[in-house]
C-alpha cells in the first residue's frame, strides 16, 4: 500500500525525489509510533484518537540535541499523513478519513532572510570585475549561478534541471520546470543573457568534456552539476562576497523577491515569476517591504522612534 502511494506521488503528483523520500519516512515513522508493523498495516483500523495521540507524541519528542520538534516539522508530518489518508479515500480503501479534522499547529511568522540591495549591488559588481580578470570556466560558472538565483529567483532544483534548449534563441526568455511538473516562462535580463553566452563560450574555450550535451550548468567533467554542489558553491561565493547571516540559494531567491517588492513590483507578477501556486506564499514578502518602510519611517519622521528624544517645540 505504501509502495502504491509512493508511485502515486512520484508519477502522478511528480514530487521531487527528496519530497518522496520525506513522505515515505514520515509514513513509516507514523506506523512505528503507533506500534504497527508495515506488513500488518490496515488503514481501516486507524481512528482519530490514534492520529491525535501520534501528534501529541510528536510534540513530546526530542532531537539529538535535546530540543523539541519545531511546529513546522510537526506540520510537515501532519501534511504527509493527511495526504496519505486522502489518497486512501480516493482509492476506496477506507470509508472514513481519521485525519479530516486534524488541525495543523500554529507557527510564528518567519520573515525570509535576504541580502540588502546595497550588499547585492556591491557583490554583483565585484563578481563582474573578477570575471574580467580571471576568464576560467569555474569562475564564470560560479558567477552565473549567483546571478541566476538573484536575477531570476529560481529554485535550486530548477537551476540544476535547466537545459540549453530551455533558453529562447535570442536568450530573452527561459523555460523553467517547477514543482509538480509545472512549467513557466520568465524573462532573462540582458546582463544575465550576456553572462550565459560568456559561460557557453568558456565551455568551448576550456574544452569541457560534455557528457550531457543539453545540460546548462555543468561540472568540470561535463556532467550536470549536482544540487549539493550548487549549494556549496553558493555558500562559498556568498561567504567570499562578505554576506552576513544565512547563505544559501534560497536566500538569493528571497532576495530577488524582496527587492522586487521593495521597488514596487506587482505581487501577482512576482508570484508568477517565482512559480508560487498560491499568492499566500508570495505575500510573505510584503512583510519585508513593510519592515523596510518602518525603518525609513523611524529614522526620518519627526515622531519616529529614533527621534522621540529630540527637543519638542511645545
């Protein structure tokens, strides 16, 4: 039954391998915590009390560092179980869904980490200057990775999966294969298109052995660069650029959206550019925008916090 569900989320839902692995781990953890052997699992024997007891047990669990599971981690497991039992209902394998009224835990609003416009402006200029001095495949590729995350706001898996034929002939548009097999077309800024062309030229100059001729982002061996390698490159480059705080491809994606929002970008258009299925996912960036405005207000307005101690005319 679990294997059928794995096939469903892999083939029909087209979840990523990592998501599939997490779903299956969550389901097996659920059965283990309920004291049920996988080969003896009968979904008709699962009731609401068992499910609620499982959620309570998750709330009491500690990780290796003695910390309780975060509400977001518990909610991810709840989503897995709800998806599984919803599938069982559609398949006619159960008549009642014990997770139907199961609520998710409240989570605090977490604003996305992002790099300031000033920092990114300096960093992009620094990358450009370095490339003019060092024309190597590795330096050109690494700079392009940073620029594509910041200039296009794509996900790490989306960048890794890019092919050369996803680019339009004039390099003004890029086809991106997003979550759930959804495809979107995004415009490519001129400076990014120029860097892509320089990168392709560098592949030819450096005679990189191209095993996967269609893959865009390559390793030195000519194979498609792995997701882990991209993550390490971004962390290293951001460290070298002097970026403080968290350093990851997702931070650059958040930076892309936050800068657009701060500059008055339309939320619906930002949603489309980022490939969000729900506008709710995009709305989080309005909080960063408001936070930025609040700082300006506090520093500039006569009654702002920084000016509260100023002499009054009363």
